[in-house]
């Protein structure tokens, strides 16, 4: 692309309820749990570090009830381990 920016394809059509809804939900959750809760930030670097910590927790360590109160990273590892042990069917 000439501008160097990437376009993200939307799940829904422009203007419907699915248009970038997941991204907006995650951004809102992050702002609520990190940005607003921790208050005043001393620098951009502190915000950046807090963001990285939250993303790591969200993707790897938070417990999800729907998958048996295990972290997403553990569920993903279990999924791929099960794929390796299943016999191939022709």
C-alpha cells in the first residue's frame, strides 16, 4: 500500500453492529481495567509497559470459565497436543 497503513477487514458490513465490535469491546475492557483504574500516568513508557502486562495476562494467564477455568494458553496447548495424538483418517 502506498500509504504504508494496513486496512483491517470488518466482520460485518459498514455501519452494522458487527463492524469492528470485537476491537471496540477489547479496547473498552482494557481502558476500564487498566487506564482508568490506575489513574494518572507518569509517562508514555509506563502506559506502554502496563499495556504489555495486560495483554500478556489477557492472552496467557486469565482464567476462562467456559473452557474449564484454565488460561487460554493452556487451552491452546491442550488443543494442539490433542491434534498430535489423534490418528490420521484417510
